[in-house]
C-alpha cells in the first residue's frame, strides 16, 4: 500500500511539473496571437525545457534545427510582432529576443551563425521586491536599421525559479523575411550555444535571497 501511495504521489508531482511548462508556439504581425506553428518551428519535446548549455537545441528547441515545414512571415523593418505561448510563462526569470540572419532562406538555416539580442524583459526592482514579466504574449518590433533578408527570430525564457537546480530554457524560433531594412551591422553578436555560461551571475542567481539586482545572460541588447 505504501508503494502505491508513493507511486501516486510521484505521478502527481510529475504531472504538476509538466503542467508548469510552456511552449512558444506562434508568431504574428502586430499584436495578433497567430496560428500555432505556422511561422514558428515545431519542436518535438512537447513542453519540456532545454537544460544543456552546450546543446544546439538551445538555438530553436528540440526538433527545431530546420524549418522546411514552417512558413516564413513577411515583415517590414520596424514592424511590430508578437510571440504567443500555449500558456503564460510560469517560472521566474528573464525573457529575451534574438535575431540571426540566414545565409539564404530562413527555412534552411540551422542557426549556427551570429545572433544579436534585440530585447530583454528583465526583472523590475521596487521596494525590495522583484517583478518579472510573466505573460502569454510578448510583443516587440523588428529593428528598422537591420539589413533586408531572411532571419530567425528567437525567443527564450530562462527559468531560474529553483536555485541550486539546473536552470531551464524554454525556446522558440520564428522565421521572417524583412524588407525595407537599413545597412546596420548589429553588434555585439554571439554564437548559440556559447552565449551563456554556467558561471554567469544571471544563470546562478538566487532570486529568493538578497536579490537586489540582476544581469541577464548573453550579449548586450543591440539598438539602432
């Protein structure tokens, strides 16, 4: 009987853990919620996170190395866009947006080139408390000054809710074709994997003890 109770408890905890996970599954122009996996590469690990800092899955999630079955969203430089999840972000941690220009088409690109960051949703500190942006949609704009061409637009949620455990990465990649761009060379850039280190203060932070400041891992945000 004790074994049965233990098995039920273990199953309940596993189900609770899975339900706390989430997927970036849609991207659309403006503030529309979009259609799941129309412009976002489909992952094949359901809603499980990536935890290996050396894995290529950090780029576009497990199963997201190519986008041959994914459409490419046509946008103008400066246009707003929105990523939508299946459920709101549940774990504390920063959410960041990256872009990487494809050598040819976004659908064929594996993300092995240079990435630049275009936004961070970092914690807001007020009165000794930190507030995280935990939503089911995240909106931003394509930088006006980047060159025209096809890009991967990558969104990540770094979950650091469990100090001492391995942080979790929830990642999704949209495919876009940018028109009307400029001539900027976005910097700084980084490779993924490689942009994040196990020693980064933002990776090892304890958000429950003496948490008064925070530096989001990865390169600085590029602005036009």
